[in-house]
């Protein structure tokens, strides 16, 4: 798709992250690496000593790092985590499309479009101003209670709608930043060729805008993956990873299952984080190359 | 008689700044008019008004006999018939050279992808760029990019071409290839309005030269007359400065 002019785009996903973290060390040579290793070991040893020598460490270990508890609960939590992934996979494409529409409405010029622009602006400001948890809660419990015929009554469904509404507001702003970063001369060139306002957006502005905001979009991607846990507050009968771990925690008075749920999220989010860092690093290098 | 361009009493301000202060101009088909004058004299703005990229405040403009400043005119239809090339190329960076050229013919004129591609290849070959069709603009030199921009405008088969200081952003060594492309266009009888700082080129290619000063056409005529025997004091002063700067 994008031109790969100088090979900077090739390479394993970890490349960007590794170079940013470790590159300064390489410049300092073997001595620098040695100092870094020693200081890391000292700090790690100090932390371990402080934690394990604290008077209540045996109790904490028993209730947070209990292997038996982990072994018994983790398969079920992992099973429930599939629901988080499912919700994420449904919500993300809808958010991407709906937010793009909002961003386009907000960037329409001309007095005719004022009402649309106004509505989109109110929407974005409103949903960015309210904690997403509250939106999920209100919709998840509120709408099913209304019992409007023809509408689904599942709380999980409406909780998901809340999540989509809230996230779209943030993602719309990311898109809008991208749209505004496309130089007006691009629009002028397209309009001068006789392309309509809409065709210009479709073929010239939006493709360039989206390309530029992929890394920040990945950040919202990550946050959404974690925030699928918010649906738990309204989806009592459909346990996802966090709810499932709470069930174990409350049954056995042990917090280890909660750590198990955290581990599930990390399995997904850490590779995504590394990938995002790599994308950002690649974009930074491309910008430097083009200057 | 067919009149390619007619401009009557055009005024244009940006806020407090009056950029065009009563422009009158008439051109026949196959004429090449060069607009000369200092930066800020209104050359670029006049070109942008000619294809409605800037709305005018007062006055009227006709292109090929149709008034384009009349109320209710379809701006997109007007622009279809007028090609413009900008100082900064403005190629679409996310598309190949070929796609840059075929986008408008397929989306605006409704040509099939195949027809548009054939037309693009013909034009690329004519301007010696056929091997660049699959490249992205950032792989091309400035001169090549500007020639692609010219081809992109030509692919719409416009009645008129507007060229806005198309060599000003180029390295001196790349200017010639772009000017040659424009010369070749002039030979084919393309009606053109060219804003330029290249006086030698203007003298060479223009059938008429108009000197703009503070938003007015102060003087116009054949290139021989304007360059050898300017009547206005301002024109003389401008040409003296150009000669002093070694641009002529």
C-alpha cells in the first residue's frame, strides 16, 4: 500500500520499541551496557527484598500469588475472556465507521451544513465529557427497563452500545485531527480537477488522514480492549473475564483469580502496545526522511 | 469569433486586503497570455478566480462564451473544462502517478478505468514519463512531479490551462524541462493563462503579456512591445528590477 522506499518499514514489529529503549545504550558501548545491567539488578533486588521482607508478605503471597488458586480458576477465566474478545471485535468496526462519519460531519464547511456540524460537535463534546462507565451503566440498565417494543432488552447489548457511543467520540476527534492535517492545497487540487466536495473527501482527504492517524487509533484500540470489562457492570448473566475472576475471588476469598484476569488482558495488549510503538517509530522515521 | 476568456471588472479582497481592483481581460482561443508582475500583484489570485477556486466580490467572467460567475452555475462542471497547475505541484501523495492522472477522468468524466489508463499512458509518453507510471510522487524529482501535474490537468481535456508560477518551486536545473513541456503545449494550440517570473520564457511563448500592478492590469500587449517599449513607468521599473536580478 504505502511505498516502502528505504527498507525502514521492513523488520520485526519489536524493532521500533527495542531501538528506542536500547539505542542510547548501544551508543555508550560495552561499559554503558554493563552499568545498565548492574543498576537494573540492584534496583530489582531492592524491590524484591523490600516486598518479601515486609511483615505481611506471607499473607499477601497467600491471597494474591496462590498457584493452586490460579491453576483452578485460570481456565474458566480464559474461557470467559473470549467474550471480551468477541465484544471488542464487534464494537471496534462499528466505532471506526461511526466515528469517521462524525469526524466528516464536523469538518464539513459551508453554512448549509451548520446543523449537522452542530449536532456532531454536541455529540462529541457530550460523550467525551461523561465517564464511559456511566454511559454503559445508564444505557445497560436504563433502556431495557423502558421495554420499548422491537428493541433488544439484553443489558449486555445496551452496555456495548454505551461503550460504542463513548469511544466513538474519542475516535472521531482522532480522525478529525487527521483530516485537518491534510493540507488545503490537496483539496484545492482535487476541486480544481472538477471533483465534488464529497469525492474530494472520499479519494483525497480521508485516505491521507486515516493513514496519518493509524498509530493514535491503535492507542484507542488498546484502551477499548481493556474497557470491554466495563460491560461487566451491566452484564451479570454473561460473565466476561473480570466478572468470572470476581466469582472465584468471592468464592475462595482469594485475589489470585483477579491477577489471572489481568494476565488475560496483558496477553492481548502487550503485543498490541509493541505493534503501536513500532508504527509510531516507523512514522517518525518516515517524517524525518521526508524533511 | 470565439472568445476563450473574458473578464470584466473583477474585484477580490481577502478581508481588508484588496488583491484584485478591477481586472479586465479578453483572450481568443489558442492564445497564450502571460501575467507578469511582482509577487502580491494579484497574478495567482486572478488565476484562482478564473476557475472559481476563489469566489469573486464583483465583476463577471466568461469562459468559452459561458458566464461562470452567473448565479446557479455548476462549479464542478466549470472546473472540468479548466485545467490548473500549481506552484507546489499538489500531486496526491498516496496515489501512484498513474492514479493521480486517472482519478478525475474516471470519477468526474465517467471514463472507464481502461480508457483513462490509455489516455494517461499516451500523455505520459508524450511528456517522456512513461516509465514513472507506477511510482509514487515522492520518488520523482520536482520537475517530473510538475510535469505529472500538467498531465493530470490535461487528462481532463480542458479548453483552457491555467499555470500558476509552475517553475517557482523548482531547482534552476529542473526549470527547463517544465518550460519545454509548456512550450510544446503552446504549439498544439492550447489556450493558456500563465503567471510567471520567467521573462525570457514569457517573451518566447506568449502571444500577449499583461503586466499586473497592485491588483490592476496596468499595461498589456504583444511581448515585443511590453518588453522592448513599455509605456508605463511602473512596467519599466519592474522590468529593470527583473533585469538587475538576472532573470531576463
